[in-house]
C-alpha cells in the first residue's frame, strides 16, 4: 500500500476523498506531487486525482500556499477545452488540502515512451507536435502561457494521441503567479534562451519549448543536452546555439524555425501547427492522425518508432475514419445563399481571372477559394467527434472563412474548438477563430467538434467553404 501526505491529510489506496473519490492506486509520482487513479463513485467513472506537496509539510502556511496553488492550477487548466489537452473536471478540498480531479487516460509520458522505444520517426514526431501545437494555440487564445512544455508533460495514449498536461506553473490573464519574480520557471533543458537569461516566459517561449521537446523526440536528447550542473545548462541554453537535428528528415526546417534564438523570428503556435503538418503532408493539416484506408493501422503504428514496438504495444481501435468529399471550387449548392445568409458575402468567380481582352487596365486579382473536408474521427453510442480540415485551394491568400453543411437528421453540435459556431439547426455554420483566419496559398487549418447523435445517425454531409476575402 502506498501513502502520501499533504499537510495532515493522508492519501492511500482505499481512501475516499471529498466523500466521492475512492483511491484505487498511485498512477504517477514526482518531486512536486502524486497523481492517483480513483473511482468517482457518484458518476461511476475512473478519474485521475492530482495532489501537490507543500514545501514544508509541517508548516501550516506552506500547506495553505499549496492549497491556493492547486486551486489556481485547476482554474487555469479549466479554461482550456481541447481534444489534445487533459480535461480538468473539478477541484475538491478535504481538510487543509485541495485536489484536482481530471480525466483518467491510459497513457504514458513522452519521456517514458522514448526511454522504452527510442526516438520517433519524423512523420510521427510531426504528427504529435501538430496535435500539441493545436492545443497550445487554443491555450494562447485564452491568454494562457504553459511555461513548462517538456516530454514529462506530454501524455501519449494507447492509440498514439498526444495530450498536453500539467499547467502547474502556467500563467493566465487575470490570475496571479505561483512563482516569485526573478525565479527561472520551467524545466531547464527545455527553456527558451530568453527565459534562461531571466526574461518572463511568454507565448514565443512556449513555441521554443515545444521545439525543444520535438528535438528530443527526434534525437533522443534535448538540444542543449542534460547536465547536473543547472547553472552550466542554463548558460548553454541562453547562448541559443544548437546543433541541427541529424535524423529529423523533412521535419528539420519546421523544428529549427521553432528553435530560433530571437522570439520575434518564431512562428505563433497556430503557425507552428501548420508548419509541422505541412512538413510531412503538404496541403493537409490534420489535428489528429489522418485516415489510413490503404494501410492496416497496426503497421502504421509500428513504423512510428525507429525501434519496433514490444509485443505488449496497443494498436488503434478499429473505428474507421470516414471522410466526405469537399465541393470542388466553383460548385455550390443551389440553396447556398439561403444557407449562408449570415456568412461573408460575395463568393468570387471561379474561372481564370486574367485581364479583359483589349483592356489596358491592370489584371484582375486572383480569386480566393477554400475547400473543406469533413471526417468522423471517433464515435460512440449517442455521439461522435468530428474534424473538418479547411484548405486554401486558390492562388490568393484567404483572410477569414466560413464552412457550412446540412445538419444530418438527429444530430447537433454540442461542443466546438478552433472555430466559432454561428448557426445550428437545419444548417450548421462555423466561422474561423481569430488565430486561424489567415491561410496562405496551400495552407490549411482544422476545427473539431463533439456532436450528439440520436438513433446512432452520424451522417456524412457535403461541406461548403466560403472565403472571407
């Protein structure tokens, strides 16, 4: 039996927290705290319970600071709802302690995965990186800076999906800070150079830390190595001089752009997601693994590591990813105008936009076009998860987009991320979020949603995409 104490409150296997959560065992342990596997006896589901340790267990003031830090972490993390971020359910208090209840995942940290299987192949590293970047872009849109992105804070589930976790030192608009000024926040080997030099972490430093995490996934070591002498390590990080990855193949350029010394030269997190997916699949930017109709899923998963999976590896479930064919540019449903009365007006002509014969005036501007691809990526009794990829299919840049489809009978959108739901009912209409409105030629982005489905109807609607300009 294992036991840990927060203040004066013991936690052990069989203990019940807040009269509701029965502890089943320890799921993970570190210097900062313990994560317990527990059963929510009210809702009959497995949960993870995070317990932080005070600096001095015998000091009531330290216990109170830890309680406040726990509540703050839960509040910050609860702002984010994204399929590639761990979901926080609640924060509960018992005695002098507070505990965070979260979704329980059959997952390992990226650190454990690399130790067991070795470095990842570039394609899979880019896939995981794009998933993490999409979640972190959503966090940035909420004003949340993670500040401690590293392989230890990336979970990889048994189906190969990545989730960012541990916002314990994150900073958000409207929240105080859990760390004092002048302290270096984060894991030293994954810090951005400016943070190692004493500057406050920000959105660009998160981008750098993601790049350092992917560098480790590809090379098997952080860009500046590891050193028990933390001051020496911080000095190397502050120099910003790294050796380009040797085994990253097509992902090299994307990773190096994330690792640029000057924060102003790094892409925003949403741009990082696009870079990583374009690195191995030009023109398509999925936020989750793409369909693999031509290849068995187990084969695809085994090739993600340079070292083959052990016999105990778990492969993806057999739920197939089904895609609808997007309307080619220039083809619009007859009722498009009625469906999109509130959408951006004026779809440009779809033909060639050259100058009129005999005209001495300037050439007509290239039309803007976009296409949308609808997929069902996961389904269950009473609902499903959808993913829509929006691509700039024209030659001119797109600034803003609107995607619509006729809502299948018996279905309704219950939650949506990376976009804004502006109409539901007979027609579902989604417009871009602020951070993914602009798409250059050939670029793409994604939004996802959770839908309720009565009678098991998933539907496979035909989508229409209209550019803003």
